[in-house]
C-alpha cells in the first residue's frame, strides 16, 4: 500500500523577497529605471548624428549618367547614346550654417547628457523618498498594531471590572472608543503601507522586496550662513534646472547667429562641372539627294556618313553670389524673434537662479527647525515612557484611576508617533536639499 503525500510550499519561501538597502538605491536606479533606458536610447540616436557631423562640411558632388535612344523616321535615321555630367558645388553660406548647426548639435548632445544626469537624480529622489515613506508607514503599522493589541486588552480588562461593578459605564465606553480608534488606525496604516510598497515595486518591476531600515543617526543643524555661502555661488553648476537653462541660452544664441547669417551674409557659391556626351547615328533609308548620306554596300542602303561621331565633352567652372531681396524681410523677422527668445531665456535663467537660492534658504531653515523638533520629540518620548511607568505603578497600587492611566498612555502613544513622523520628515527633507544641489544622497552619507 502506497501513501501519496502532497507538500505545499509557500511561494515566498521558494523565492525569498529581495532585500533592498537604502544606500544601494543609486545602483538599483541605474540598472532598473525604464525612464533612464529611454533617455539612453535618445542619447545613442544623437550620438549617430554627432559621428557624421564632419561629413556635413563636404561640398555637394553630383554625378548623372543618362543613356538614350531616339527614332527619327522623318530624317531617315535612329540615334542612341548617353550623356554624363559631374558637378561640384560649394555654397559658402551653407558651410557657415553647417558650422553653426554642428555647434547646436553638440550643445543638444550636451543637453541630453545633462538631462540624463538630472533624470537619474530625480528618479533616485523619487525612489529614496518612497523608500523612506514606506518605512515610515511600516513603522506606523507596527506601532498601531501594538496599540491595537494593548487597547483590546485594556478594553477586556475594564469590561470585566465594569461587570464586577468596579468601573463605571463611562470608563468602559471611553475604552471602547480608544479601542475602535486604534483598530481604525491599524487597518488604515496597513492599507497605506501596502499602497506605498506597491508604488515602490511597480516603479522598477520588483515582485517582492524587503526594505532594510535606515540606520539611526544624529542629525545636526546646517549653519545657515555658512551653508548658503558654500552653495549659493555654485548653484549655476550644481542645480540641474539652472544648468539646463544656461544650456538653452547657448543654443538660442547660436540659432540667433544662424538667422543673422541668413540676413546679412551673401550667398557666395562656386560650381565646377564636367559634361560628356556620346551618340551613335545610323540610317534607316538613305537618299542621294542628301550629301551627308553615302551608299553602304555592306548594308545595301544609304547610311549616314558619321556612324560613330566623336564624343562631345565640356569642362568649366562658374562662381558668383546671390542676395535675396524680398525674402530679407522674412529673414529680419526671424532674427528679431530669435533675439526675443534669447532675452526671454536669459530672464528665465536669472529668475531660476534667484528662486533656487531662495528655496535653498527656506529648506535649510525648515531643516534646522525640524532638527530641533526631532530632538524635542526624542526627549519627549523618553519623558512620556517614564511618566507612563510611574502612572502604571500608581494605578496598580490604587493611587491613580484608570482615566489618569489612559490619559498618560494616550499621550505617550502620540509622542511616539510624532517621533516617527519627525524622523522620516527629516530624512525626506535632507533628500530634497540634496536634489536641489545635484546630489540626492549628499546629506544622507
């Protein structure tokens, strides 16, 4: 007799969750970000154009070869042959524009590289922010779950005391309200952290992950004046939005020069040519009345004297210049618009510099206030734990009521939650300051 034993394994036991470390996020973003991969493809396409930019300086070279066949019954002969031509054209205005166009292409390629770096920092910030947000919600869930268990035990105890006539109905109802409040919080925290984890996983197509906690550390204040002095003067090279705006100004300046050339630079050109033609003429019906025709004994009829005339060829060159007359008004209009575009881009860049410096100043102020708030919440948590311990002993000895114990307990839980909130708010704010200065993890190392 055989016995069939079926063993079921949990999927997560066979395929354990990937453990993700906060400080490994730059590597993960570089490997798994879909947006970065799209930007890499865009850079590769522009690189192909960059590799062929020098070919654009070559003059225009055209070769044409055209065979032909023609029947001319009225003249009594057929004609066939070919014509070929070779033309070399060099337009100096176009060559000047090619130089400027290549310069624009180089600036656009530089812009794509800058956009890639900016996108990397933005993707890193989004994931690091979501990472810390998920840890915060997980901490809230663990905290609310513990509160729910404690509130349930407390409610059961008070309900027993109420049945024994020791506690009042009001105290029992208050305990029930506290229990339902914490039960609501634990369910909501579970939902929030599930949503947060889902956003983190879907961004990089991760099926199951386990997030390592961010190590506890001491957060020091950032000296306002020293920090602003160290970074404000370098914002134009640190902040990617400002760097990209400066790049845009450079591109528009070159485009303005192109419009200027179209308006004022004459279209000077040089053209070198070599034309060749060869044809064969043979008769169909000759005639003695036409002196160019002779009797061909091999054919038995009259044929044209020049069966295979010498080929015709011509070589030469021409040069000159062209000045557009009526289109100059349109060129001037384009030049005026390009000047306005440059002025607008410079104005936006300067505004962005001032606005970013002001934003950095405000973020540092918020950071320092949050550091102070975080330190107070840590100290308050220690004090609340001591107070609860004292009140719990007093309640057990009968010198304190259950309402007093509930009040101290509720205050302790609020302080603990505030400490969790302040810690992760501080982490997220330091990430934002780092992003503003071009390095998301700068203040987390």
